[in-house]
């Protein structure tokens, strides 16, 4: 389940007593995390019984290497 911006803000308030991240940056971060979570979930759904944890780890590594700009 993806965390909403409000949940992120509430968690930061709980841990830090405030939210030091500006709203626009927090919104952008939430969008990035949601996209990444969606990609990982969709890829996990396509795994076959013969795939291994190492295969999935290799996918994650290649995905991270291909992410030139996260903004």
C-alpha cells in the first residue's frame, strides 16, 4: 500500500515533531515513491516459478541504474 502525502507528513511530525520538508517537495517525493512501488509490484506479478530472488534483485539493480533523473 502506498503512503499518502498526508500520512508521510503525519509520520514526520510524529518522529521529528515537525515536517521539515516543504509541501511541494513532499508531494514530488510521494509521486516518485508511488511510481517506484507500482513498477516493483507490476514486475513482481510477472515473476515465473523458475525465477529466483537473484533474478528479481538484478531487475531492481538495472531499474536503479536506468533512473537518470528522479525529479
